């Protein structure tokens, strides 16, 4: 049985699932997030507004020095939010996203998050576009005990969906995302993010949806470059089995990006502890890189209510803005 909000591949079935997903997102988000909405991480805008006294947490780059000198009190220049928001999604559909042991596959959470973002930003004439990355050509099939060859070098397959306004165009974007096949191998997340830097666009919102398992050195610099001009939100999709191993005896594990098969003895408490420590260190490294890039960070898990987690994140952002901060 297919649950509402659980997108999957398969022609007409995809269309039905997308319709139910749209209904689910509309009902829950409109019910929980009332009021006008300018974007998930709306920036301070580009039009000059009034000045006010500086508060701890304000961006010092917005200091209004003439008013500060005249009043002898530090002031910051407020800006008026842009009326029309352009949002771009960078969606990673590497083979590692075609995995899940919770309520959803990671790929399903990616599509669901994209649907929620589309619903939140498409209203009011806002435009939304996407770049989608998947793996390269499938590697040769590996035997039971033979290691598969590494995935082909290169950025994988990158697809661009132009930014357009309107709900019909937004639905077309989601269809393009759902119908994109997941190919073995890993896309170059850095190259995918860099597509949002070329050509230069006016200030807007950029959202990167991935499991961020690619080396941070590959995508950290393009993300920092993107943050110079845009508000950036990174949505990290995680499965609980990527954080810790269950005690289930011998567990066959297949790398979806290479096809390589390993058998892991999960009854070994020391191995489970080392795995959990390594996984925690990996996630800490990802979080530190995103923080260094100045990106907002939302983590969605396949064993949790992803929509509720998104609502809580948006509510926290709104609360932060009412206190004079942007993040």
C-alpha cells in the first residue's frame, strides 16, 4: 500500500502519488504555517529601508555608519524584502539516495522535501527552477565476492529545469524530478551546486537537497561561493542505518554506487561502536562544513515525520527573524 506523501517511480502511479503529495503538503503546511510567506529562508532584501539601533546578533555588514556617527549609537540599516523570490533547487539523486530502512526511502524524502519547498515558494508570482544530478553510466556487474570497479569519473548526468512561475510549471518540475532515473554511481555534488552559480542570477534562495556523503572538499567551496549572493538552505537526508548498525547477526550490505557486496558481523559490539563513532564524526564534519559555508541546515530522517520537521524548521526561522536575526 502506498502512503500519501510517498512518491515512487511508475508512470500513472507517479502522477497519483504526486497529486496526493500535493494535497498532503497543502493541507498541513497551510494549516500550520499561516500568513504571508516570502520564502523558507528569506533574505534581508535589497531595497533600502529605515535604520534602527543595533541589537546583538545583527549583521555588522548592515551597519548604518552615517546614522551611527550622527547619533553616537550603533545603528543598522534595515532592508525591504524583495517582492518576488526566485528559488533554485539542487537535487542530488545519486544511487546512495535509493536506500531506506525507515518509513521512506531517502529518494522519497528528497522528492517530498522538493514538493514542500515548491508549495512554499511558488505562490505570489515567485519562480522556481531546479538542477538535478544522478550517477554516471552503470558500472560492470560484480560477483558475490568480487569488488565492482569504481564508478566512472565525471559529474554524472546533470539536468536543468528552467525557473518559471505558476503551479502548473511547478508540477512539471516535480514530474521531471520523479521521472529522473537513479543511475549507479555518484554525481559530482560540487558540479551540481556550481550550476547554480552559472550564470549569475539575482539574489534569491538556493536549496541543496542531498545526503552529502560526497567528500566535503568537493562541495564546500561551491556552496560558500553560492552563499555570497544567495540565501542557502542545505537539506540533509539521513537513514537511521547510516548512523548505527542493528544487532542482527551477519548482515549482507551492498554499496548502491558500486554494486560491491560485503557481509558484516553485526553481533560484534566493538564493530557497532566503531561504526556509530565513525558515522557521528562524518555527520559532524558535514554539519561543520555547512556551517562554515553559512548555509541553513535542515536534517530529515527516513524514520521521522519529514513534514513536521520542516514545519518546525520554518517556525524557528520565523522566530529568529522576529528577534532581528536572519538565521
